[in-house]
C-alpha cells in the first residue's frame, strides 16, 4: 500500500492525533513542544525500504500535522523529529532515529536490536558528547494506517455487576499455545482465544471476566534477546493504542475486535492489564524508539536538579510524566479508544500509584484519578488498581477512591501464611475473608473493592506454591537473584516433584484449601489462568522472560488435574448460587433483624463465640465462620429482598484433627456437610450432623456445612437445594 510517487501534502488538522483515514486521505498529527521540524517517513510493504520523507507542513498548538490525499490504509510510516540533542537540558532529539507514533493504531514488525537504536554512541562515558548519526530504520517496527470500520452489529458489554464478578487472569499467547483443540495456526493469538474450545472451558468454569496480560505493543529487552529470551509478560509498552502484533494470526486488528465480540456473545467481559507508568525506552542509557526522540522532557519525569536523568518510581528506568497535560491526554485518549473502538470492559492498571503521584507523593485527588472519576466513558467501566509502586510512599492498598477496585496483596499474604501453618493470623484472616473492611469501609467502599487472589502471573503458580519452599529461577539467566524471596509457600516435605503419594495428596488438599478459601471470601475472586489445570513453572516465580513451555499452559491433564478442575467448578457454582458469599455490603457483626444470630459469627472449636484472648493466641489455627443467609439485608436488581441459607465454614490449618462442636443456636437445626477438602473429591453431600454434635474436621482442611431445618431440602453436588 506504499505511495509510489512524491506525495501531495496539505495542511491538515491538529486533531485527532495519530493517523486517521477519512475515506479520501489520511491526516497525520503528532505532539512535540520542543521540536524544530518533523518528517513523516513512508515505507514499502515490507517495511525495509524508506520510500519518501515528507515534512509536516503545519504546527498548531505544538501539534505538527499534515494531510496526504493519496495515502491509504495499509501505508507503513514512522517519524523523524529534529531538535536539540542536549541531555543536560532534558532534550534527546536525534532525527537519525525512526520513531513510532504514540497514537499509532497498528504496529508491524519488532525491534531488531543494534547499537543504532541508541541516540548516543554506546561505550562513551558522556552520552551528551557522543551523538549517534547511524540510521536505525531497518531494525525498527513501523506504524500502519488502519481503516477503523468494523461491523459490531448488536455487540453490547455484558455489564457484569461487581459483586457477581469472577476474574480469570490469562496470557493471550500462553493460554492456547499448547491447546490441542485450537487450530495450530490460531494458537497463541487473539483469534485462538475466540475459538469454541476456549470459550467452552471458560464458561463451564463459571468465569465472568477475563483479564488479559498486556496487549499494548511492547518491546523485547535487548539484554533478554541476547540471552535467547523474550519479554513474555509484556510489561514493556511502546504503543498505547496498538494491539501487540505477535498475537495476530492475520495482519488486521479486526482480529482483536472479533475476539472481543465473540467473548461478549458468550457473556464474558474483557479486561486489559495496562502499563501507563513507564515505557520500553528505559533510563538515560536506554534506546530511542518513540517518546524519547519526540519530546523527552515532556513525556518523562526528569530529575529537576539534573535533567539528564529520569525519576524512576517503577524500577524500569523511567516514569511517564502524568503531570504534563498532553501526556495525561495521551493516557485518557488511549483508554477511551480501547473502550469506544475496541469495546473493552475494564482495565487493571499496573503500578497505579505512579499515575496518582503529583509533585512526588501519591495523591488520592491527583489529576489522573479526578479525570477518570468524572469521565462519562471511563467512569462506567471496571477500574482495578495495582495500588503500589517502588517510590517512597508508594504502597497505597486501601487508599484509592470510590469507583476503584484494588489488587489486595494483604489478602494473598494472609491466606498463604494461614494455610502454610503460620500462627498469629486469625484476626487478619477474619478481615480478609469478609472483604477487608479494615481497608475499604472507612472511605465508603464496598467488599468488591477488594480483588482477592492467592496467585497471579507474578510469583508461584498454585501448584508451585504447594511444591516449593524456594524459588528456582535459574532459567532466567540471572543466577536466581530475580524474583521475590518472600513466597510464603510450603512444599509438604519435599522440594519439587515427588512420587510420595502422601505428599502428593497433601499438596492437592492444600490447593483445595486455598482455592476454596478464595471462592468463599467476600470481595472479587481472581484466579490465575493455569491454576485450575495444575500448571507448574518448575518453581520459577518470575517467569517474565519465559516464552516457552515453562509458561505456556499444559492442557494434557492427569486424572488428579481433572478432579481438581471439577472441584473448582463446583466451588464457583456454590458461590454463584448463594449470595451470602458475595455480599454487596460489609458484615456488621450485629444480630440480624428479628433474630438472635449475628450476620457473621466467629466460633471456636467448642462451638462458642470467639473471645478476645483467643484472637490474640498465636497458637490457635482453627476457626469457624457462621454466615447468616437471612441477614443479607440486600435486594436484587428488581428490588426483591435476597435471602439465603445459613452456612458454616470451618477452617483448620493445624497439623492435628479437631472435633469441632457445631453451633446450636436454632434448637433442632441440623447441618449438612456439603464440602470437605480432606476428601479426594471434596464432596460430602449426604452426611448430616446434629446441632451441638461434633464434626470431624481433619488436619489442614476446610469444610462447608449448610443448615437444614426439619423437612428442609437436600443439597445436590453443586450447592443447590433440590
């Protein structure tokens, strides 16, 4: 689609930014406050040969723009921006470097690394004295002009209410690369996620929302490529409007839209993990790929005392300058694009505390959060914060405003520690499994502000959490120095794989304990993609660079994996069918109206209410939680009052069995044991126990009992009265 003769250039318009096809030609617009000249460069269809350069003829309000009536969708392009190369002043212009359009909607190709990608001569001690004049276009990806037309038909967002949401975190490539029922040419792609076998698996599991790890176009770090590795996770963005091209089975971004439309048709929301806190250009010694060469001092936060260097709140070398109105506009325009043009249902913001920083501190009333809150589009989608960064005061769990949910790492650490057998956690455990009111209630937020998770992409898989005491990241090539050492894991007695049947059984039971706790907790559960399938990364807790079978999901299941998947499906069904496990309001700890039982009651193994000294006893590892179904005090969407059965959840992280005395607050009530993680299939659907009788709660196990009064209905294996 490359232009074959010297193109005609008209003044064009400064808005919208990027390249926009209007049916007759293409308007190009790019922001640069300090540039002196901007060249638009065209390439042939291969992207290897530069065919023409066209100076953009106009500058309006610091936006350089031009209209090319002969340009068409499919045209490959990039920019060369002229200006001062003066790092000590914050400027790093170098027109010898081809630059990606910050508003480019599609990227073709990847970075083929060479020294030419750097604005200075590598090896020189003073980068400002070693201006590099080598052209890097041959090794740079290019932007492609797109035709944005797409037939969405009757597509509508599923609009899953927060309290009914179950998030499933997955990697676009890794999820289907080894799936035997996905056509080979579609594995690892957006199209692969939209195939029937994938959708059938997700809907059968009971997932409502899939959270895709980064799909904004990103870069493989040069250091990784040199070690034969890649940036598999994708937290190295360079294009905030363009879907990552390596996940395309076709050459059209319509494939991404088709994926979203297909998932919506199946009732599934699509949430994107987005990285707006930094880019792939690194620190002062990093490459020049886009923003750094377009206007470094505008796009990045620099140290005011020495503009050569970057303020780094992210641990990646740079931080985007959200204080700058044009950078803030870039982020907001990107978010709106993914909602309005790509029909995305929500976002999980990587290191969101960075975006909330003003001059230095994290500010709950910062411009980014204010604009999101008042935006008529973005305020209506799901917003999830990773509520921390690496800067001073960056840990902000519980401090984001209403309208936001947060990854709750305190939930993760407490649940892991409790089932590992650590003492002194009962009080914290009670807060975590009831929605973390200590973190969120004070600001008027609800239990669904807490995104509860036991595992995520970063860290051990669930299988590895119960199989390894230590990380084993040797395959990353960093001498096992990378990744956290604080895993709160327990291998059951042997490090890694074992044929010991007792240890294998213990590990499966621990997995049932952890997933059952997650799915019974108030708040929003998030399951990591491979966990229901028994996925292992062989002890690697930082597999960010492993684009191979270490990270790709294994769909060749053993029987124990099938059994565990069935267990997870049943637990999800229980949660979905019983609103007492997904309340929209926090427990009050008070007697329900017209009754003498509290909405939540904490019990010791003797069947009595927990006392203050028992909460403080570090040796106590057994706890009962009575949930009063008639104490919901909530209505459904049609205004009907919700009611549910009473449930008793018994947790025992001790290494010894406990005879747990069942409460007798209702006289003749009886308790039906529905689930017990000590059983191989987890089910106990036929056994009924009298009030004040003992339940044989096994060591390191969790049990769920339903209250049955005289003549009550029997529960089936999915937690439904029949």
